[in-house]
């Protein structure tokens, strides 16, 4: 399999390893990016497999809240320029408010806005004004009697958090934390067993032969400490709280007599493959120079 520059770039972004190390790992693993990332981690050359979502679409996340009912809506545009257009912004805000009464995206599209048109009709009107394709892509919602917070950072990241106990300020602080730190899991106990098993395998592979020769109980303690740290890093409860980094989120919650029931996080364009245009190459091709 040909090891392309784009494949090397993707592996570098995932692992933080050097270009030559990434190319070598891909060559040895026949272009398999997952196997290459794991090999780099085992050799100690990779920081961590970030598993970054391939982001392409531009657009905006908008939020609306009414007591314990809160929603996030992702609406995409083709360019960031249009995402900042006043017509587009006004549309996203109106759609978010309408989403408070809709169960999913399809229901939302048929929901009427205050002006009388449906969301789908308003979308068509926005397309005519901005000259780009506009799509209502995703909706996240919480409807609860607990403390609920909806937070949007820069129009690009949106978070909903539900907290049992505590107060509105704590819920908002936790929403800000999730926006910044993007924990994959809530509690440490939510981290999948297969993930932990794989991390143990990787940590063991990274150890020297001398360390691996130590008695089993000592080896278990060494590996156990490393795994505990990793589990804390990928769980909300285990992370240092962004508003008070001297405490973990778990300690903050315990002090407030509260617990996080759940959270949802949306980032604009995550999971959509971006098509990168090389305009210089395209011009040369059309001119017969390439």
C-alpha cells in the first residue's frame, strides 16, 4: 500500500509522533492507521492516540433553555464566513428556540417559527440570502427536574449538563469544563474494560525488560498506577476541575453534595470529512502545466 503524505499527516495528528516515525510505522503496518498508532504508543514514540474526529463542515452551535429543558442545535454552512453572517446567526438562534418543542431533527424541520414559516422553509430562505448550502444537522436535548446547564463556546462547541444536587452555577461550571476538556466518559467506572485492557498491554510494552522482570505484585502496582492516571484523564470525575485545578471534578461534586447525571457535547463539523482544495494545483492542471 502506498504511504501518502496525507496518511502520515493524519497519524501525526493522532499521535503527536514525528513524521519519519509515522511513515515507518505505516510502512511496517501496511498503511493500517490504527495498528500504526498502537505500534507508536508501544514503542513510546506517541504521546496518545487522540482519535480526533475528522472535521470539515463549518457552521454554528446554538442553545436554548427553559428551566430544566435545554437543547443544542448544530447548523452547518459551507464556510466560516457565512457562519458569522447575521442572517445565518439569526436563523440558528430561532431554530434553537423552536427545538425546545421538537423531539428530533426531522420534527424540528417541520416546526413553525414565530414568523409563520417552518424551519425547513426558513432554511431555504437563508440559502437564497447567503448563497451557500445550509443544513440543520444535529439536535441534543435534556428535559429534567435536576439542575441543567446549556453552554456554547464561541459558537463552535456546545454542551448540555444535568446535575443532581448543587446549583445552577455548578452546572454551568461543569458545562464549561466539558467544553474545554472533552471527557469521553462521566465516571471512572464508565470507562470500558476493553479500553483498560488495551492500555495495560501498551504500558507493559513500553516498559524495559528489566522492569518487566520484576515480581508480578510489583509489576501490577506499577501498571495499576499508570492505568489509574489514564482512567482519570478520560473521565469527567477524574479530571482536574478547570475552575479550580487544585481539585478534581469528583472532589468538587462531593463538596457540593452533587452528582453528574450525564452530559452531551457537540462540536461543529465533527465526524464530517473535509475536502481540502489545492487551488494552485487545480489551476496548473487546467492550464496543462501539471
